[in-house]
């Protein structure tokens, strides 16, 4: 099934070609004439004597893109299946069979927080529901947060249930809803955690020691030396006065100890000023433990292509965008994108730069305001090869690709 994305006025659509005999079916008319909760709003348009289903997907992202850099925890897993369960109940209420629900992650659409998940219904698709759900769960397994033990166990259990011949989705929902988050004590005592705590799996670390940076150490040395000089001068004056009095009064028994004490104090002060503040050495936790691995400079597996930053041309003083990671996403929602553009008209996830070998492409992420390269608008999820000097426009933000 070939999927095409279109922008029309202020709306974006997923476009699928309607089947030849779809118009004569009950499912087709039920889908078109009703706004069914949990499914993307669907309309029909005719072009060149062919009918196409238009699914409105404005301001939403595909599940595949949403989970590219984000892991699925128990809350997200449960929410996906709860939304799917709601869709199935609505489909059943409208007498629509579940096997026509598209389970491809590229055709499942979510809001940026993944609180709402919408599915597409294609009359006549006719694929069995459980194999489709199995494929969806296998995709989710590759995006699981394996630190979340509850999510890991539940996802694997549900995926195994879908392979049984007599399993129903009702049983899957019951299994999902019956699960409770693992308590902290249970999580700490889990086999995975206990295995990590075995002595042979523990990494021996060096005990941190008190350190002073080189510039601060020099400043401290200078300040200490000045203090020592002042203190030594005062002490020398006092000692000299006592020595003069002892010599004047011919008290040699007092003169010799005072002289010796003065010399000893001067030696001690000199020693302290030279070596007392040397930088302490690190003390390893295990005696004799030394660094066995030399630090090697990590090389970027993806060296920069022809351009690696976007030069801002905005009059409002926008920042240049340094492209580091791929795919590199820009938008207005911090925490979801690599670079935040806080301007009116910028979608939460607006566009992204993708690398393919030495080439770099700009892809629009279904943004309502759209993305333009050299004045030409990119269709939703469409890609354009970037060349040095290309002019990129996103809402009121303008950049030059370098």
C-alpha cells in the first residue's frame, strides 16, 4: 500500500488510494459518514476518476518517528494499548471489523506527548488482527526502556500471547490492565538487579581525592608566601630584638637558645612555603591499582558532510543552528528536539535534518506552517537534498545551509 502525504490549506493528510469496489461496501460509508473516536478523520476525494481516502493528521507525528529517540516505558505501553482498545470498541459499535485497522507504526499517529494515539481504518484491508498486533509489539520491543522491568516483562508477555491461536484482544487488555507497577523493594531484589550487584560484575573505581586546580594552586602559593613573609618579618624583628638585648647585657646563656630558635623557625617557614601545598596524589581503592586502559580519542563514525550548520538570517536575532546528531530535529518543544526555535508558527517537532552517506536531507515533520527550501514548500514527511547556500524557511525563521 503506497502512502502519500499532502498539504492542503492549513491541514495535512495521509492519502491512500481507495479500492475499486470499496465505495459499494457498508464499511466505506460508515467510515466516511461518521466521526469515529480513536480513528483519524477520513474524507474521500476524486482525482482523475480515482478515489482517494484522506486521513487528517495535522499537528501529529507517526509512532515510528516519535520513538526514534525515545524509549517506551510501562506508562506509554499501557497508553498505546488502551487507545487501541478504545478504537476497537468504537469499531465494534459501528459494526466495523478490527482486521481493517492499520497497525503499521508509520500509519499510527500520536500527539507530541503520546497521550493520544489515533489509528487509520482502511475498509477492505482484511489482514488478521493478531498478526498485525504482533508486528506492532515487535516494533515496540525494539524501543523498550529495559530499565523499566514492568514494561519489559509486560511487552514480552503480550507479544507471546499474540502468537497463540486462541488468544483474543480482550485477554491481552485484561493482562495489561491487571498488571501493577513493581514496588521499589521488588525492583531492587529483581534477578537483573541482583546480577548486577554480584562482586564480579562490579566495576572497581578509584577513591576520589581532594584536588586543587593549577591556577588556584598558584594563587594559594602566592598568598601563603606573602603571609609567611609578613609573619617571618615580624618574628625576625622580635627575635632580633631579644638577641640584641641578650648580647648587650652579655647574657650568652639566653642568646644562644634564642638564635637557634630563630634559625629553626626560618627553616620551617621556608619548607612550608615551598612544599606544603603540593597537589595530593590519587589513592586507589585497591593498593597497586593503576589505569590499565589508555584513553583513546573517539572518532566520529559520521564525519561532517558538506554542511554542518544553519546560519540564521532572521531579523529578530535568531541563533545559528549547529547540526551535531542525526536525525537532527528542530521545533518549539524543549526535550523533544535537538534545537528549540521559540517563534510563532513553529510546530513542537517542525523539521529534521537526515544524513544518508555524504548527503544531507531536510524533512518536514508534518508541520502546519510548513517548511520551504529556496521558496518551494516540502510536503509533509517529504525530503529535499540540501546544498550549500540553500535558503530554509520555517515560519518566520530563515536560515542558510552551510
